[in-house]
C-alpha cells in the first residue's frame, strides 16, 4: 500500500471504514456472518494499520494526518462493533498508536498552540468534503481512546500506562492560538466552549478524563491529580525561564482538574490534595497581570468556585472579593466570564459579613452586564444574579428597586425563550421570598401583567403564557392579602383564558395559576368575588373543560394539580359533584395520550380514597356505579390502569398518597376486589436481540393476577424502592440481599414462625434510615401546592407500610398466605424482612 500516494491511501482506508461501519450496522441481525467476514480480513489490516501508525507524525503534512485518521476511525469502528474480535490484537496496535499519539503532541503544540507551523485548520476539508485539519486528527485519537476506556474488557490494555496517558492528554488541552484570539473578542464562543457545546480538542480530552475516572475509579483519579501536578510544576519552570506561553499549560491543568471536579471532591484524599494545589497556585498567580493573562485569570476564578469546598475560607473570601471587583472593572471579557462563574458558586456559601458591604455595588455591576449580555451569555449572568439575590436577601429590600426593573425588562424581551424565562422567574421568586420584598414586587409586576391577561387576544405570541407563569410564581406560598390583591385584578381573566384559549401553553399555565389561586385563597376565594356560588361554578366549568375528552392531552396536562387543590381546599363544595367528577376523570383518562396526565388523574382517585375514610367501601361502590367504556365499570378500569401505572408515579407526595390509598383499598377486603384480574409480572421473552419486526410480532407478554395480590406486590415494591434509596442500600450484604438465600417454602412459612428472629431482619435503625431517605424533599412541583396543606405528606411511608402489613397479616393469616403465593422472591423477601 505504501507505493501509492497518501491521498489514494486515505481514500482506500475510508472505503475500509465504510465497510466496517456497514457490517457493524447489520451485526445485530447477522452476528455470525458479519463476525466471520471481519475475522477473515482482520489480521492483514491490523498489519497495515500497525505499519502506518508506528512512524512519528510529521509536521505540516495534512495528507499523512488524513491517512492516520482513517486508520484510527477503522479501529474505532472495530472496537465499537467487534470488540471481542479485536481484543487479542489491541495489544499489538496500542504500541504503534502510542507512537502516533505522543509524536503528534509536538506537532500540535507547534502548529496549533504556539502557531509557528501551519495546522491547516482553514483548509479543513479535501475535495470530497473529508476533514483533514490537525485538530480533527487529534479529536479522532481521543475518540479511539474513549472507545477503549469505555469498554470494560479493553480498558486493562492501558492500565499500566494510565499516568502517562493523562500526562500527555493534559498537554493537548492547552488553548490554541486561534482559540485565544477568537475568545478574546467573542464572549459567546468562550462561554460555548466552557459549557462543552463545541467540537474541539479540549472538549474531547475532557470527556476522556471523565471516562477514565468512571472506568478506572481511584486509579484514574490518582493519575489525573499526579499528571496535573507535573504539568503545573513544568509551567512554573517555564515561567521562571520567561516563556511567553507558560500560562497555557497551567490553564490546561486547571481545566483538566475542573472537568472531573465532582469525582475529585467525592474522594476526600484527592479532593483535599487538589484543594491545596489550587490554593498554592492561585495565591501566586493572582499577582500576575490580569490584562496579560486573562484566560489564566478566568480559569482561576472558575476553579476556585468549583473546588470551594476544599479551599480555605481566606482564599475563598479573597477570590470572592476579586470576582466582585472584576465584573465592575475594565478587564477582558473572559475574566468577567470566569468571575461570574466563581460568584455563582461562591456566593451561596459566603460569609454574610463578607458580602454585605459590596452587595449594592455587585448588583449595579450585574445590572450593567445584563444590559450588555448576548443570548449565549445571558444565562450565565442571570445565574450569577440569582446567586447574588439569594446571598444578599437581607439587603434585598434596598436592592429590589435596582434589580427588579431590569429583570422584568429581560423577561419581556425573552418571554418566548423558555430557558431565559425560567431563569428570570427564579430570580424574581428569590426576590419575592426575601424579607420585605413581596409587596413592592407585586406592586411592580401587577400593573404590567394585569392588562396582558385581561386582553389576551391583543398580545404577541408567548406573552400571555409567560404572564400567567409570573402570576403563579407570585401566588405560591404568598400571604393571603397578596393573593387577594392579585385575585381582584387577574382572577376573572385567568378563568376566561382557561375557558376560551386554544393555545396549549396558555391553558397549561392558566391551570397552574388557578391551582395557585385555590391553594392560596382556600375557602376565602369564594367570597372575594361577591357571589360564592358563581365563583365555584366558574372553577367547576374550568375543571369540566380540562377533563373534556375532546381536548388534546397537552392542554389538560396540569388538570390533576388543579383538581387536587379543589378537593383539598374546597372539600364540602366538591363533595356535591363527586359522581360527576369520577365519571369525567375516567373519560379523560381513557382519552389521554400522555402517561404523566394519566398518573396525575390517578392521584386524584387515590386522594378520593383518603377522603372516603373510614368508609372506603363507599368509594368502591361509587366507582362500581360509574360507567367506563370498554370495561365492566369505572372501578375495574381505574384499578387496571392504577396497577399498571403505580411504578411510574414520581414524587414523594404522589407516592405516599397512591401507596397508602392502595393499602386502604386492600384492607377493605371488598368482594369486588377478588373479581378483578389485572396485569401481573412481565414474562421473559425469548433470548436474542429484539428487533422492531420481532417486537411487532411478539409484543411484551404479562401474567394475569387477582387485584389483591397485585396490590400486595405493589406495596412490597414500595418497600424495595425505599430500601434502595438508603445510602449503601445496594450493598451486596444488605438486609434485603441476605434474605434472598431463603427458599420459597420458608418464605411462605415465616408467617407462622415464632421464636428467634432471622439474621436478615430489617433493624429499627435501618428502617429509620429508609424513612429519612424517602422523605427527603424531591423538589416536585406539585409539592409547592400540596405539602403544607395535606396531612398525608406527613406520613412516614416506611413506618406506615410496616405497621399496615403487620396488622393486615395478623387479621387473616390464610388470606395473607394466599396473597403471597404469586409474589416474586424479592417482594416476598421485602415483606419477610419487616414481619420477622
């Protein structure tokens, strides 16, 4: 092959690459045939690949780079699709690849980093459109290494050279001359790179380091820390030798450490070591000129922010002050970007005494940055503003007039951008929650939003939906006088939008807004309009429209949240319409195209079970008398859907409501329960890869089981899920795992056992840990409405399930014995652990 010119060789290799890719694409269906074909040609091609890669990489020779790049692309495809075939040859190829990798670094530094040789980046494509620049070649090498490291069987090949691999990889992370030039004048490009939104050597190298930590664990972490230390020491020597580019390797080492900061901080030893390393380095480098080394300053700021938890208070405070000063000074744009990144992470944990003297000046500076921000940098500035508002909440009353107007202008300018709108509303919510700010903020927003929602047809796209979002934010957890004030201006308008709008975004936001009105106003909301009956009818009319089966599911998305507030806060009024509500809920569920909508409606049925206590039988009888198309009655339909969906329900509150409601239903022992059969366990499909055609011919098959058995299985699943949330809960020596050794007969007979407790019992302290793990705030949106209002949220679910299952098993041992028979081993073991 060497007798042909490099261009033809590269084209021939690209054909080989295409063939391997095609074989890989069909290997799932034709595994033996494709493996045989690849095996027959592998050895000759490995010899060719080795011969090409073993020579040092020449400078300013894009044709040679293209040949090597095609070789590496072929190897990458072999690893991804035929790793078992290439496993034996990988040790042969890694030596020549290493020669290419190491020798290319010098070429890359001279061409791209220092810019003294041509990197051919401007001539990135040949006549066929193939990439041929140096950076593309380096990225392809990183892609190959990512494939090797990401394969558990192949990663051992590089384990003996892990430290050297990281050492050379960090050098490839140096900022290039072209990047420095572009980023100095274009903040958008710099921010995009910081967010890993670009295709570059730095981003690919950082991904490799992350993969090394994921695959190699502690060894990967040690390798990265030691390599960074070596590179920082080398940059110090270059600095002493008056090198003009000494800062580049230093910045690259910090960039490398920051890219795996989460992993490093999880490791106490390495995290502490990195903290000291960064402290020492930044303390010295902060004395250098900010205008001479703007990118080093930017990296120092962001690194101190990321590693703040392992850096001393003194250094953190110094950099916090330096960052505040930087965003108000005439410094290069990258420095301001780094300062914003540092402030976002340092402000939440900063000492109040350090912040307060500078808070007004900080907000003035951020306001100036906000007015200059582009679409790409806007999120970063808003994130910093949010951190500043939260940190300076005691002074928020003084700065509210400074911040709110510019934030509202930003919202108005970007109301159709969901990401910017979300950022802005978070800031306004932080201002609202600060002492003394809610009333002036409401007074500022209402005159602007009121006319918009009252004349929705005259507004541009997105403005009405965005205004409803703002109103909902103001209403959540607001004092009653604020809710009443907003009600007087906007309530009727929101009702009108809910009843008339065809825009799904407006419908969704109006539904949430009404839910917030009901949650905040409660019974008093009926009196504010003058005619309580008319107000209640309006609320019911909205519920009726949202539950209309002809309305698209997207428009009804938050109807569950809305109705939940109605039955929580207006229970006596809603009780009069319970039959109609149940029928409408069933019709909406049957027409719903979105599973989350069905889950939210099931939550309503579950809450109705609680409201029927202690006469849960009456709730069952009610649903039996409600028709449901395609089912015997609504109870049959609802329980069939509920038992299918229970495992998909999300949120601590939602799981508590639905799980306890299932327990109440089971405890009734209502004769109708035994008549209903529902979906049981998934039946394992035949072995082999499931293609689309196979899935159509043989869809998932499920067992059928009586409803009471399914409910008990779901309660056992809830116990298992709580156990998994306990720290260390997935340890192989955990209580649940120990019990798995018990055979089936003993699993059933434990009901009748007495005397010594088995060693696998769930200890009291472990159950307490389970309760705490499950009761952690999960940040669910519905909790903003329901947590404070609904006593069910105070239930300790693990304790509740334990108490229920103990009492239920003792109430009728024969029945309980029968219910256990169709449970899985894991489900029986979970129940045994608490009954022992």
